[in-house]
C-alpha cells in the first residue's frame, strides 16, 4: 500500500503537472543574460593573451630550416621587411624570434634585461667553453657576476690595460718591422692582422712565460685552432634544432670541436704549470715583491694571484674557470679585432679622400718624425669616426650572441616564450633607412658631431651589444683597433694590385668577416728607417 504524506497535496498544486506548463522565457532569459554579462566581464578583466610574432609558414617537423640562407644577417633583414620588425621562425623543434628595431632591442636588452640575460647555449659551445661555463655562456647569476667582475673591473680595466701596454706595443712594432721588410710585395692583410692580434693577445695573457721557438710554435698552433673553432661555432648543427639527436652528433661537429678544445686545454695546462713554477722560483729566490699587484703582470699571473688572494667559497675562481677565461680571450679577442681592422681598411682603401684625411690628422698629432703610441689615439677624432662608421656597417657580431628568456614575456605586443632563442639583428638596425641617411654609404662624417656612443645606451647604434651581457672587452677592442689602424696608416702608404677597387662583401659567421681576403701592397711612408725598428 503506497504511503501518503499530507504535504504532497501542497506540492501537487504548486508544481506544474507537465513540462509544457513551464514559463521558459521568464525563467531562462534572466539566467542567460546573467551568464553572458558574467562571461563578458571575465573576458574584459582577464589579461589579454598576446599572439606569437608573425613569420613564414613552417613545414612539418623541419620548420623553416630548408629555407634559411647561409648569410643569416641579410636573410633576417629581408624577412623583417615581409613580416615586420619582430618575427618568428621554427627551426626544427626550436622557436627563434628575430628583433630588427631599436624599440624591440631596447625591450629585450634594457627593459627586460634580467629576463633575457641568459643564453641559449648551442651544443658545440658547451664543448668549447668548458661546458658553457665561460663569461659568454655562463647563466646569469653569482658565477657570471664573479667572472664579469674579474674581466671588466680587474682584468680588462683601463688601469690593467695600461699596465700591459708595453707587451702590446712590442708586438705592434714587430708587425710594422715585418711589413717594412715586405714593402713592395702583396700582403694578405687579414692574415697579417690575425697573427699580429694573436701575438698581442698571447703576450698579454702570459707575457714572457714562453720564449723563443716554443712561443712561436704555440701561436702558429693557435692560428689553426681558432680558425677551426670559429668555423664550427657558425656551422648549423642538427643537435641544436633536434636536441633528441644530440647524443648521435650526426654531423661530427662536437667531435671536431672537442679535438680543437683539447689542443687549447693542453696548451693552457702547460702554460699554467710553467707560470706556477716561475712564481714558485721567484718566491724561493726572494724576487717577488709584496706590493706587486698589477704593474708588469700578464693576465695569467694576475688571474693566478687573484685565485689565491680573493677566493670566495661560494663562487671560487678555479683553474677550470681561468682556462675558460683564457679561451674567451684567445677565441673572442683575435678574430673579432683582426676582422674589424681588415673590413675598415677595405672600406677606406676605396676612398682616397678618407685616407688623406686620416694621414693628415696623424701627421699633426704624431708627426712624421715619431711613431704612434696608444696615448695618441684619444687625439684622433677623425680616425675614431672612421672606426665607428666601420662598426656601423660591419658590426663584429651581426646578430649578437643569442639571448634566451628565463620566462615567457611580451615584446612589442607579441609573446616570446620561455626558452626560445632570440636574435637581435644589429646589422639590420645599423642599416635602417628610417634611422640612417644613405645607410649603405661609408661616411665617417656622420660621427664627427659626437654621435656613436657604443656603451649600450643608444639602441640605434650598439655594435658591442647592451645590457648586462654587453661585450666585456670594449676598452681593449677600442684600443687595439685604433692603435693598429693609426700605426698602419701612419707608417705606410697602401696600393692595390692592378689598381682595382676592393670588394667589401661580407661573409656571415658568429663573427662577421670579409668574404674575400684583402690584398694590398705596403710602401714606407716615413723617411727615417729607424722608425721601422
């Protein structure tokens, strides 16, 4: 027998007997209205999701890799005309973002400097830089700050550079003597400058630690090793585009790099051991002065002393890190400087009026009865303008060293994901017709009015980068390029084989270089032969 409850009679009179009796408009319209208003309010209040930058359509798996031009700096500049000043490329599994505007560069290198202070370390670089632990590729943090302090504040400061000027001067004068003996014959300027800069760098690194044949043998070996390393650094590597394939090293790039680095490491071990023995002998004989800090020290001696005197248990300066810094100096300080000198000379050899202005300025400041010293370079505003104009047209690192954001952020209205590889196309910015008048013309006069601050504050002109990762060797680079150019132009007149014009075409690499060697014929410009000793 069914159970009956009195309240059921009440519900039977108030609840509709059929669904047809429901008044849908009166019930659901207000609910729908409230839901729509809530959704619109939520959509308006939530942070807007910015899109990825535009870019060419990628293929499955390989992305845009098949369409890359080897001359990346000009290729990226052309793509920016199609897709805008910020665009993306899918290279295998790696997302790359290219920035080609001053505002975008400022956003990456200044406004969001900390986020972009890390590097996307290529597989081959982890081999060359002792696992990516040098100043160029070390992640931003205490270790990097320690290395940066050692390089900029101590090792490459103006005071320290002043203290090793005698070593630089000796090598430059030796090169002048060699060119004097080759007067009237064809000279490969790039090769000559590379060896001169290599001699300067190794002299500053370990001074008289090596002598005679062993000294020359090391320099010749370094020439081949540095050439191989810079070639491998610029080579597209499948291990970077498809990290899952890295263990196989399908192109053998890392294997080749490892062999080159082992040669460097062997030399560094040998030189450090000899330096430590020399220091021990000096202490044993009572020769070492307590107040010997920087005067007369080479960089290796300085680094070893710093390691012993200022060791921080949290971020120690180890022998491992010393070798990584020596690698930076040898690899980063030779090709960059020598290539910049070669490209500058190529530009001015085509313009006799510029050559004449340079030599007239040198004759006033130095005179034909003297030789160029580093103390003269601050009195050569026109030559400085020539160097700045060369760095505008031919920035040493045309895409800088790629940056890698530590978190996803927005740049120029687009999302740049965490872990992507970010290129800043300095080459394109330096030739932007919206910024520079006649941008492809070599015209030093544009820098005679005080323009050309390359300290990283001007994002229309920043050949050495900007922000925390700005080049650590600006002071040394400026000295060496200016000192070398002034010496070569003061000591010699230069002729071109057959009187033909110099080709200034560039070849892309991690370091920009002249596509074909610069061949020129030196002839003595000074009447006193003693000035070439």
